[in-house]
C-alpha cells in the first residue's frame, strides 16, 4: 500500500513538473512586447511617433497623429487607418507592418528615407509574430 501511494505521488509530481516545464517552454517562445518589440519601436519609430513635446524650443507633434509610445495609442492608430494600426491576430491587416514592408520608393514606407534605418526583416518578423500571438503588451502601458 505504501509503495502504491509513493508511486502514485511520484507520478503526480512528475506530471506536474512536466506540465510546468511545457508551459514555461511555451511562454518562453512567446514574444515579449516590452523586451523585444518596444526596443525596435524606440529605435526606429519614436523619433516621429511619440507624445507631443518640446524640442529645442519647438513643439513636436506625432507625425500623422500616430503615437507608438503607449499601448492605447498603438492600438488607436493615427489619422489614417484608425483602429487598424495593429489588428490583433492579423499582421497582414496591420498598418504598422504594412508601412514597414513597403519599398523605399513608396511615400508611406516607414521610416521614410532620411529619417532612420528601415526595420530589419528579422524585426518585422518578430512584430508579425507578436501581432499573430494577439498583440499583448503585458504590463506595459507606456506614456499616458
């Protein structure tokens, strides 16, 4: 009886450890917005798409009314294509991705020529994966 109880307990503990490690492995594969996507946006997009602020005595407004410095603003979008900047689960319907993948010659290509380096294919794939996974910001809220 003791052996059966011990074996049952060992099996339950092993199953629990297996489920925990599988969950951790799945979580590890998910894109972390704050650690992975946000740095790309900061590097390539914030220069033109952040909250209105003063810079050398001039008021700088976000280009196209699009802010990318807060979760709510990212989902809201800009003057053009509001509510379609990021469409959770649909990277191909998301203007954030569309503008990053346009050819340099296109007027809507982001960032525009002379305003910064284009986002790398690897980082575009990362952003697409984040959107496909549901575009979760985790605990990040950004600038209000």
